[in-house]
C-alpha cells in the first residue's frame, strides 16, 4: 500500500473512555505520527439511546489529557472537532444508492417472526442459521412494487455466490480464514433507514481513505463482513491490526472489580497523563524489550505494528503507580510546582495565584514532595501542615512521641534554640537541633520524633529541617511551644 498512512479512532459515546479504548487510540495516533500520516477522530454516535453529549465530552477531555491530537475536522464543528456519524447520513444513503444500482444490495421484506422461524428450522436441520436469501430471489419489478406499496423492508448485502473464503492478513494475528459458507446476506440498512455498524463504518473508512484499521480483537468477527462491503463499494481494503484484550491480574477481562478502568478515573486518582500513556503503550507493544519508562516522542518515533504482541496484556496497577512515581521524580522543580497547584486547590489548601506570589517558596517545596509521592493525590495530605495556622496533632502520634520522660524539657530547649536563630535555613536549623539530643543524653530519633509530631502533627512527614525552614520561624516556635504546653498538662 503506497498511500499515505491514514488511521482513525472511532469510539462510541456510550460511556467513559476505557483504558482499552485509550490504548487503541494511542496505537493509532503513534502509528500515524511514526509514518507522517493522518490521525482522525470519529465519534460513532449512532446509538441514540446510549450516546450522550456528556460521554462525547469526556472522551475528548480524556484524549486531550493524554496529549493526543487529531488532524482533521468534519464538515461542521470547526477545526479539531471530531467527525460524528450522525452528521454523515447523506454519505450512507449515497453509498446504498450506488450499491442498489450495481445490484450489490437488495431489499428484504421478511418479518422478524419469519426470520426467527427460518433460523429455528435451520438449527433443527443442522443448516446454517443465517438468512436464506428468500427476498434475493424476487425480481426487480416485484421488489419495487412492494416498496411502492409501503412494505417495511431492510437492505441486505448481496454476497457474491462465487465468493471464496475471506482471508484476513492481520498485521498482529497473522492470516485468519473465514469460510464463505458462514457469510450470509447481512443487513446494511435497517427498516427505519439507519445504517448498521458494519455498513456505516465501512462507508466512513472508505470515504476517509483509511489505510490501516487498528482496533480491539473483539471486532475481528466483523472484519469479513466489512471486507465484503469494501469490495461492493469498489474501494481498497485497508490493512487490519487487531489488538488482544487487556486483562486484570486474575487473567480475566479488565473490569471495575480490578480497580479504575476509565481514563478520567486514573486522572482523578492522581496519575499523570504521561505515565498512563506510557503504561498503556506497553500493554501489547515494546520499545526494545527492555526499556520501561519512555516519553511520547520515543513512542511516536519508534512505534510499529510488527512489535505488537498477539497475547493478552496484563494491566499492572502496582507497576503503573511505580511508573507514575518515576515521572514525578524526574520532573524539574519549577514544572512540578506548577503541576502541584491544581491538586492543592482541589484539597482546599492553595490557589494558582499563590504560586505567583511565592514561586521561590514552592520551588523549594517541590523536591521535598516529588521524592516522596507516587500519586498527585498524595500531595495535599503531605503538605497540609505547611498551610495551616495551627496543626492538629494525631493522638496516636502524640502518645508515642510525647510519652518519653523529659520530652517537655526537650521541647522547651528546641523552641528556645529555634527562636534564637539569626539565620533561618535548613542547615542552620539542623545544626542547632542536632546539639539537643547530646545535651539531654537522648537518641536523636526520640528528639526529632517529638519535634516532627509537634510541628507536622504526625510521625511521618517531609524532611524535618526543610519543613521547619518552609514553615517559618514564628509558626515553628509556636507549634513547639503548643506541644510543650500540651505535654505539661498530661
């Protein structure tokens, strides 16, 4: 195939964008970018009962959040809007008219009851349960007369009677053969005039000159029928590549029982788009068999259908979390400070305006946080003590940290030493505090644990000396004094 690569992602807006659909989109996008081709987004919204504008909006949000862009706009909607099947009805009507004229489509007047009776008879007689082509035997005049009378009818594909087996040379699965005997004259257009999936999809793919169809292998069974529609339209058949399913750790199809399954859920749970894209790309494809963490540009420069595995992929939530942490740790401080802000705002801690006012302060905070979190949702709880006027001390932590004899005197010495510091830096704070354990003949761990609980409210926190520096002298001394007073009352 010497034509420029043209691929499409065609989700149905009947629900949230599942990670399986997102992976399909990623592979199509990466393939197009790798070959300098065109990536098209088409919304298959022909299910009026389940397709909603809200679902379409979340699909677009999810794709944009993952960093994917598409290359063509539709007839309406402006640049970078997707195509919508509901706005393309004239194309399906025109295609059907061509097929009627060429004799590759014919009307069928059989009722639902008649079709079920035929299927039952075929099953009982060990025959093929497909349509028996009763109406194909009508003459053109007979068919036109019944249409003129207003008889309800569908339009079926007239499968060539000498059509041999359909061979699909799949780029992932290899050669798959579908017996011609299993191909009945399936419905192209329903009695209400709406096209079936296998017809509308092919008309769209043909009109868009799609060269490669990369999709989940749950569509493999549709492929022979779609090939015959391509042939009936006189259009070249694109190259198919069917992707294996994504499983959970238990070897079953990934579902909500395994955890988050939609892109927006992963976003809400604190995963970075670059980490999720990286992880999804590895579910069935590999860069070199060894590299685990790579950025989108490495994917788009190296993606190939030949490296896609035909074995089901296992979605590893722990690996994704590890990968997310790796992306967080490699982020420059300035960038991480910016990306913290939406999560701090969501936690009711800070606003983006605060970043502009205290950019240097946030830049110092960034590495303390990025080295210790795996998800962005962990940022708020980790830094909340720095934004509170007074800290709420966890009772369990207080019982452990303040129960050692002499803690009150230690806290008094800490507050006095901190209050007397002329230079408020992590180095100066560490120097003065490290002298206190020796003075009281205590282990440093015990002293610093008491200070940590007094200042942060818990036993686990960001690095102590840096936390004190960021909190400021007045707040740090006040919290230690408050803890000292609490110990004296017990």
